[in-house]
C-alpha cells in the first residue's frame, strides 16, 4: 500500500507548487512539472517512475486531451474559418520545417529531427486567453482568430503526432503492420471519427440522459472517450487522438458543460497532476550545460517560427500588420500541448533521452515568455487607435 503515500505526496506537492506558481503569474502546469523534478531522482529522490505512476499518467494525458477536445469551439472555427486555417497551417509548417532543418544540421537523424519539429508545432493558447481576457481583447478580430486557429492547430498536431508515432515509433505505441495497411486503417479511423461526431455521440448522450444513475451522462462520455482512445491505440495511432476527437464529439452535444465540469474535477484532481509530475521525474540536469547552445537556439526558433508563421498567416488572411503581430504572439505558447507531444514521443522512442530534458526546458521557456510577447503586441496594437482618437 506504499503507493497511497506516494500518491498523497505527489498531490500535496503539486497543489502547493501550483499555488505558488499562479501567485507568481506562472502557469500551474509549470509548478506541477517542477514537483516531479523536486520529488524525483534529480533532487530529493523520494519518488521513482513506477508502473503505477505510468498508468495514472496515461489516464491523465487521455483526460487532458479529452478536455481539450471538449473546449474546442467549432462554432468559432466556422466563423473565422479562413484566417484560422491559414494561421494554423502556416503556423505548423514553419516550425516543423525550420526546426527539422536545424535538428538535422545539429546531428539528429531524419525521424528524430522530424519529431522535434512536430513537438514545437503544438500550441497551447490557454495562457494567451487569460492575457486576452485581462486586456479586454478576446472579442477582437485578433483574439477571435487566435481561438479559431487554436482549434485547427490542435487537430493538425494531434493527427500528425499520431501518424508519426504509428509509422516511426518503436515503443508500445508503434504498430507492426505493413505501412500501406497501417495507412488504410488510419484513414478508416478518421471515417469512424466523423460518424461518432455526427451520429453516435449525440445518440449515446441522449440515451444516457434517460438512464436513472445521476452520473450516467458523465459515464457515457467516458465510455466514448476510452472506446475511441482504445480503438486508436489498436490501429497503431496514439490514444490521444481518440480522446481528443471524443471530446470534440461530446462538445457538439447539449451535454458539453456538464461533462466538462465533471471531467475537470476528476482529471485535475488526480490524474493530470500525476502526468505532469511523470514528465518531471524523467528530467535530468546532467548534460544541460553541454546543451546550452542547443537550448538557446531552440528557444529562439520556437518563439520566432510560431510568431512569424502564425502572424504571416493572419496577414495573408486579410488582417492588419498589428493584428498579425497579436495573432503571432498569441500562438507562441507551447504549454501542456507540447509537453504531451514530447512525452508521447519519448515513450515511442522518437525523442532521445539525451535531449529530453533540454526539450522540456525549451517548452517551459517558451511558455513563460509567451504572455509577455502577447502583452507587448496588444499594447503596440492599441497605440495607433489612441493616437487617431
């Protein structure tokens, strides 16, 4: 029963460090990750990466991606479809190509370099949304474009990640079938996703509402999530793609808010903090000084490629240069999405252990810098208006 004490220690540490992180204006996820570094082999060595932690972490990442799907606003995407798609597509292509080229030059093989690019194609706009709310810019064209582009960005990243793991991964997530058959299965899975979003999820959720147990709706949503995640895993895709699109499917039903509230309580109370702690447990400080220039260059590229790519996409869509600057800065943050991608790649042996800690450091740095870039962009955007007035 020693795992109960370990779980209690993880939860109290993540609670306290998340509290202090948010007090300092830092995302709570950073505090949870630092809890893993503090408790793990790097510092105190009180908690080891065990099978129990691995299982909890896997449930945590599935819950996190399900919640991300629930919060994907397809109505917003339809309203700002053209700028959102342009921003997201260019904002994925530019980091993937640029970082792949740099990593190849640094000595990475093709697969590792490609996966590094995919890791930094991810965007997490939860922090940007808080900044936009704080400065009353959420309802502007720039703010709305960021929200629309975030939906497309999440979908593109999840799909690319899942295909990459299925084709190139060598861990448990990798498939053993011929490439052509793997691709056929993956295409078939996306047909299944459409059918679930369009028909199955609304029917199942309506059926659940008619059942007597008070938590029937939440249980049914979990069944959809776990079922789609399991099917994706069986077909050689990452389980997160199933969880994400299960969330998108439930989000199109009238039960979205009820499920979101229930799943956040379950996920963020236990499983999601354990997931971020598991990332910290795998970090090592040895070798970070040797990778100093790798970290510096990668941080600059991670910031610049999203800012330029997404900002350029916004201007191509017809937004002004100032609005493009806001959109570019708002899409810079990597946050939990990039951490999820990095961890999945690490488990599938697509991200080498020697560079794992350095990549996590770069993700943390971009997440911390992003709000300051967005605030600066919003201030410069408001100046011409004030002058004209």
